[in-house]
C-alpha cells in the first residue's frame, strides 16, 4: 500500500500518536521510579519534542537540551544577587528573555528554537521561585533533569521505533520541487504564458527555504545514510537560479514576440526545450545529450554584437544566453538530485564535483528591526505582567505571567501571532475540561501506574493523531499538555479543587494576556515588516551598485529569494497581490544579478574603458536609494540614457567577449527598469 493511501487512512498519524504516547508514558514511569519532584515536566516534554521525522526529533532534542541547560544556568546566576528585589529580578528576567528572542529571530532556522528556549526556560524556573529564592538551584537542577528525561525518551522512541526518515521526506520534496520547477520553466517558454502559473512560480522561493530548513536535521537522521548537507546546499543554489533565469527568458520571449521578431529557429528551439523539460526524469545520458544539442542551438541563435546590431539582435542575444543558462541549471538540479538519492559517496557524474566546490551556508535576510520589535514585545509582556501580578497579590499570577512570556517568545516570529494564540487558548479550554473530568471524576477510582496509563490512553491517542496534522496541531498540543497537569501526572492524588481552579484560571488568563499584548504590539507590525523587507532589498541593490570588489551573485540571489519567501505570506495576510509592480521583488532580484554582471565586467577593464559602466551603476544606486514602499517612482530617464550610451560605447569595443558581456548585462538592466521604453536605436 503506497504512502498516499496510508495517509488517507490515517496510518502515519496513528503511528506518530502511538510513539508519542509511548515516549510520554515511558518518561512519566521513569520519573516516578527515580522519585523526580514533578514528573509531569518529563511527560510534557516528550510530547513537545515529538515530530514525525526522526532526524527532526533528535536535532530538536539536542537544541532543547542546550537551551534548557543555558536557561537554567542563567536562572541560577540571576536570582541570588537579586533575591531581595523581586521587581529588579523580573526586569532582568524580562531583558534575558528579550535577548534570547532577538537572537532566535535573527537565526531563523530550527537552531533558533534553542535560543528562545533558553529565554523561556528561565521564566519557567525563576517566576515560580520569586518568593523562595533560596530554592533556585534545586529547582533549576530538577527542571533540567525532568526535561532532559522527557527529551531522551522522546528521542529514543521516535528515533528507534519505525523512525520517519528526514532523508526520505527530503528526497520526496526534492522530486516534487523539480517537477514543479520544470513545469514552471516550460510555461515561461510559452509564447502566451498561463497567468495562473505566475503566482505558483514564486513558491519556488519558499521551496528553497524549506530545503534549507530540512537540511539542518539531516546530520541527525537515524533511519538511513543521510545525504551530505553540502549536496543540498549545491541544489539550493541551482534551484535559486531557476527563478531569475526563467523570468528573464520569459521577458525576452514576450518582447521579441510582441515585436514580431521571434524567428522560426528561436520558436523551434523554445518548443524543443519545453519538450526536453518534460523528460528530465529519464536517464542521465539521454538528457545530457539533448541538453548539449539545445545549448549549441542557443549559441548559434546569438547574433554578433557590434555597431551594426539592432535592438532585436540584442534581445535575441539575451534570449539565447539566458536560455542556455536555464538549461544548464535544470541539468545541474537533476544531477544533484540523483547524487542526493544515491547511497554511494562517489559522484554520479563529472558535473558534481565542481558544483559541490566551495559550498557554504545559505545567505538569508536578517531583519534586525523586526528582531528588536519581537524582543521588546516579549520583554514588555514580562514587565507589565509582573507589575500586574505583584500589584494584585494573586499567588498564581506568576503562572499567568510565565505563560504569557513563553507565548510571546514562541510566536514572536509569526506574522500573525493572534491565530496560534487563539488556537492555544481553545486547546487550553479543552485541556481544562479534560483535566476537570480526570482529576475529580476518573483518577479517584484508579490505582497504580498501569491503570493510569490505560485510562489516559484514549484522549492522548486521539489528540496525538490530531497533533500530526498542521491544521489541528495548534489546538491538539495545548490540549495534550493539559493532560499532563500536576493533578494528573503526580505521585499522589490531590483533590484540592481550589488549587486546580486557580491553576486553570492562571493558564487561561495568561493566554488571554498574551493575546492582548500581541494585539497591542503587532497591530501595525505586518505593514511595517513588508516595508522593512522591501527597503532591505533596495538598500542592498544601492550598496552593491557602488562596490568595487568581486560580486557575490549567488549570495545576492539567496538573500532575495529568502525575502520573496518571507514576503509572499505577508502580502497574502495584508490583502496585497505579490504581482503588483509596487512589490515586484522578482524584478529587483534580476536587477541585482545584472548589477553583479556589470561589476564583474568592470573589474577586468581599466578605468577609462569602464567609465560608462560606473555611471550606470551610480545611477542605479541613486534610484534604489530614493525608493519608498508607498510610492515606487519610475526610474529616472537619465538612467535610461546612460544605459543606452553604454550600449553604444561597448558595441564598438575591440574585445568580442567584452561586447557580449556588456550587452547581456545592460539589456537585462534596461528591460528590468524600463520594460515599456521604446526600442533602442541602432548601435552604429
């Protein structure tokens, strides 16, 4: 029975739920056996670290152990000096949480969980001990023991019992990504592209980001020999090239077709390339032979650049060059995907070693102002919540403040934190009702751990299967956590309804306080985040245009694709369309690539010959420096004049390679910034 059929019948969800249940029960049993003070922490942790993929569980476990130990250490260091000043202690705790949130928001990988955990672990340890600071060391040690036990049990069960393979999942996603990318490229080569596919093409940026996130877990995969992370990085780079290259080819096809200058030879080449893109899953030898023929035809399509060349010649030159690069990138993607799928470390083709050389971590967008905003929100939540708690004198107020701080830290990276917070609130309501039934209706009638486990199994298994689905996990997880309350997972039964009521109210009020703070702090955050991301791209272009060193084109493409991946869901939430000219980040991406090509050419020319390029780059930098998100003014006509002047100057250059390189970069820049400009007059 294949995977889709199994998924339809809920088999993966059932297996995940059973494993999570076994891990939590094992953690609780060991906690009882060795006499840990609060066994429910081990029980809860086993569910918190649960994930369908074994590698993700193990990596998350490692990050959680490090984060827990760091948070506990910080707690022990901050409490003794401030034991007699609870107000100052809560302020220092709030600043620590803010610092951890700030670092986690800059990391933006699964490793970031380690930093945010270090922050809220301190909240979990410090706030309940504000009135008993002499117990801080014992409490910190016990929390580390309990949480580590839950982590180890979760890692053991998920990593050994029918482990879900990160590698297998990654290979499946890669196969799907390649099929989608090839379908999108085929559409880009159509004379009349399908407008509905355009929005899907932008998903490639999110696919590349997902690939990067999955690669973090690869070294921890326990179910098979994992692909090398370096190969994944190389595949990311090649996938990243497909979006700007495909967009450039589509633009040149549209321009030539609109001018009725797309000859029969070019049209036949486009048709044959579309057919080739539909057969890339076939044998490597066949696809490489066809690709070599297609690239030779692309080269033959390129006219000679010289004073006699016209605008149609330049567009055809650009089409042939960009199409050849697109074919090469697709060929590289397929070879790298094969390399990922083989268990043999030897290269599957001679193309692999050069592609792997010099691979490094992916360059990503870092939003420092957004990180400061998220950190300030978490800090303010602890400060304001502590003031209300201390002022009210409510003993259980510490739990409410603690949970509010944890929630603001956990969801600080979310563009819409209210949605997961309301889901968490609904899950907490379910947990309270279940806890009430179990604590005062069922538990008084059972005796022994075995009966406890069997009694808990029905709701835990049902909720665990819902937790497997991203759609329901936001409600299922807090409901599961409620089943691990100290009234249920405890060595001795307690029937104190007043304590139960106060604890439950603290959890609900803490969640509502987090919702209130998120609404106040994030009301204008989405629009601000969109503007910051746009400005960051424009600032990068302006700075890159004026640099004289070697351009890092791959780094630029990776950062801009990461920005596109960030912007797409934000634009959807704001109601704006990503395709609007105001937010056409893809055009900015292609502009940055053209700038890199011009800078690369300028490096190899003396100042006298490169002066026209310097003028163009300076004008581009000035234009992007003036841009504002609310009104994207058209580029200065003087820049168009400088581009055309540079095209005329370099058309007469004595070096053929210089003429070609200059024409390719300048034509790209002209089409990106002035798509509606009149055709360039003859170069003579």
